[in-house]
């Protein structure tokens, strides 16, 4: 059997294959409510044979959780409120009808949320130490945005931190109640949880700052609260990354020991599956080994892991956005080889599946894939 189509059990959930629709922000849910178009968007990927769908980032009920360009706009979906939950219930039902399992990716933008935006425009944005990020990094955002965000902001208080952890747990409980099969947590890419991990943005003393173990405490407490909210059966998935939007070349861990020190508290708190978001899924994570970031995460934690980054495309994210797109690439044999070797367990497909809803079916049939171009970021098909 093709390695990509072997089933996999994760925390009591039986996935039909190893292909995952990776989360991609669409900004297509007016007032935070998923529409029929959003429902169809996910249903098409399920019907094409995806094993697991991880939704776009979904806002939790905290004032600084999400925001976007317009001062009072919010087209990012929410995981609270009767209308939003009713919309998500239809998405879940559509994914299940297509044969896929589905997790929501719970999201707090933290320093990446522009002040004055989102459903709570008067709320301050959340930064562990008031720092957006370092100057001069290879950022994936515009120079104008960087200049607006660089000034030192407000530092989170103990009360703020408790409120955010509570909001994550509440969103997870809502998701479980409406039928989601698991919970995904966004802990990468320079958003809130990631900026607790990162020494450039977390200058706090203990208990929320210090060495890499202490900087992982916030993420672990979020996981622990979610585990208490959803019970022991529902799997929890956790996304982490070395790279940040503030600096595409950033690194949290310089070696396997540091990676283990960061991830072990998350395992102890209840993570079942890691989502290792890399620039290119196959690049060696550390010197002296050809193991990828996903491979090392699996090795040091003993948990299943999903590899993410450039699957099915020639250019990585930074190059793709700079060049307005990326041609399709046949790098699946390398993914199959590493799956067969047990290096990782799942592949997360983002931009390639955004460009081509039939991507999973075409893997099975051997048909050619569509290339990705950035116009797809503004469409919902």
C-alpha cells in the first residue's frame, strides 16, 4: 500500500490515511461566523480523500485574540457565540460526510494582532514582555506593518495570563460539544504561545520566563487546561515552529536537547500529536543528522508527528509570497520514504491543497496538480 494511504490511529481517532489539510487563514467568516461557502470549502477536501482536516485559525474568547486590517472588521472565525458554533457544527457534519476527521486550530495572535482591530478593538494586544520582535529580522510581513508594531507594548499581567488560558479551555470545550474530533493548538509562527517560547520576545522571570523549559510553561498550561476541559479521549495536536513571521530565520532550539526540553512539558500536559511547521519539510533540523524537525520531534517525545513545509510545491512560503506563487513539485516520494522509515507519521499540505481541492484524490490517481498562486488566498473554493 502507498505509505500516504495507510491508516493511522491517534488518540482513539482512526485516520483513513496520512494526508492532512494543514490550517490556512481564509478571513471568509463575516462577524466570525462560518458560512455555507466555508462549509463547502472544507467538504471538497474531505470528499477528495483527506484523512484529517485542521481548520484555519479560530479565535478564542479573549479581547486580544484576533484582529486584522480594518478597525472593526472580523472575518476570522470564532469558537464562541451561538451563531459561530452553529456554523462550525455544519462544517463538522460536512467533513464527516466526506469521510474526514476534523480538528479546529485554536488561535491567539498575540503580538501579531494589530491594536484596535478585531471583535474587541479596545482591548490591548497581548505580548509576554511587550516586545513584538527583533529589528532587522527576515520578516514575512510588510515593512509598514513592522513599523507600526515595533514600539514596545503592554506586558501581560498574571490576571491576563489566567484569562487567556481559561479562554483556550472554553473554546476547546465548545469545539468538543459540537462534534470536532480533536483539538489543534497554534503554538508557532510568532503568535502568542510561540512568543512565550522565544527568548527574543519573552524576557520575563520565572514562572513564565527564564530558560527554555520555563518559557514552555505557558504552552503547557494551555494544553493542561484544554485536557481538563475535553477529557482524556479527545486527541490534542500542537503546532510549533522554529521560524517566525517576525524573523523567518529564527530558531527556538539549537539542538535535540533543547527541542526535548521545550516539548517534553507539552507531552506531560497532554499533547498526543505534534505539528512541526518547517520552511521545507525535508531539511535537516540540526547538524550531524538528516532528520527533519518533525523527525526530531517524534524522536525526543515519542509522540506521532506531522511534517509540514513545502509539500507539493517548489518554493517555500517566503519565496512563494515574494514570487506570487509556486509551481507544483513532485517531492512526495521523499515524504513516502520518510513515512516508511518511521521518521514522521503524517504530512500536512497547505498551499498545494489550497490551490487544488482535489489534491488528495490526484495523489491516488497520479494526475497532475495545479500550481499555487496568491490569488487563491482571496478565494474560497
